[in-house]
C-alpha cells in the first residue's frame, strides 16, 4: 500500500468516526465535532489545537478552508478549476468515509467537494455525493440560491447539452440525476434542460425513449430548444414504421409538439454563485 493510499484509508476511517461521534447523544462529543466551514475566506474557523494534533476530521476542514482561501484569490476560472482537479484526489478517503455513514448531519466540506467534482466534470462522483447530500437533508453553502438537486441538474445538463458524446456516455447517469430531483424544489426550466440532454443522448440508440425525453423537456419549457429535434426524430420513426405509426410517446407525462406551440416561459435564471 502506498503512502497516499494509506493516508486516504486513514482519513476514510476518521471521517466515519467523526460522523458517528456527531450522532452520539453525549453533547460533549457533539460539541467536539461541531466545527464547520463558513462560506467564505473572511470567516474565522476556530479549531481546538488538541483536535488538530489528533489528525481527525477538523484537519480535513482546515485543509478545505485553506484551499478555499487560495481559490478566492485566483481570478481565472480555468486556473481555479485546474486547482480543484489537482486537490480533489486528496479528499477521496474523506469522501468515502462520509458516504459510508448515514444518517449524517450537515457536512459543508463534503458539499464543497460535490461542487468541485461537478466543476471538474467528475459527474459520477458529483452525483454520488449529491444523492447522499439530498438523502441527509444537507444544504448548499451560503451564496448558492439553488438547492443541491437543482444545482447538480443544471450544471450537468448544460455540459451534456454542449457535448453530445459526453451526454451519450452519461445517459444512465442522467436518469439518476432526474431521479435525484424528484420531489425536490426546482424551476421547470432546469428540469427541461436535463430531459433535453437525455433526449440528445438517446436519439440514436433509443429513439422512442428520446422522443419521450424531448416531449418532457418541452412540457417543462416550450423554449427548451429541442422542438426541431423532436419533429425530426418523430419523422424518422414514421419512416421506419411498417404498416402503422409507432407509439413514440413513452410515459404518462409526454405531450405533443402542437400542444406546446402556444406556450412560452422565460429561461431559467441561475443563482449568483459564490466565488469558489
């Protein structure tokens, strides 16, 4: 086992132990691990010296605090993304340890790492953390107006819409993202984006399912930008049909293009994202 893997294993064990300690009924133990990150570098995080010397979860929080301080001083978005990609592997053990214990209290460090994973296009990791965050009712850091589900849905959908090959490779992940948003607060335009991205991903291999995805996208937002894609796909399916028109409508929520022609909504507005 390499030195790095040994450290990751140790941090995984420490993260599990810290979360279990927070679940303790003893208020003294809860107080010990109550340290959490504020949203910005202007906030002072007080971490007891004896805890730092023990090398437990507050060490991870201090590392994140220092990294956020560095990022806040960088003007280039690309440079910040590069730094996040460089640092993210350092937290793998911590992430694994956190995800191994549920239920769990608010863990702002973990939520920041979810944001980082999304920013560096590690969508599998971002969604895995997001599912845990939503399950445990954690909230986004201060400065983010969107919920966790809405943030992940919109960030991933926009990347997939811009890169069809990436969308195809992540079609099953998009199904998980859609499931993540069930019952969560989210503007219709954001749901439309992920359905449109799913339609793009399925249009060649699973055209009937793509039709359903496109129709749901247009149901949530008639200006989703996939009306022509839907019309072309339905035309292709009619041409492939033998003797009768195929039932390209999948799902009880699907609607026709004609039903949407008169509808109109404003595009989704995104939150003022904190500089991270």
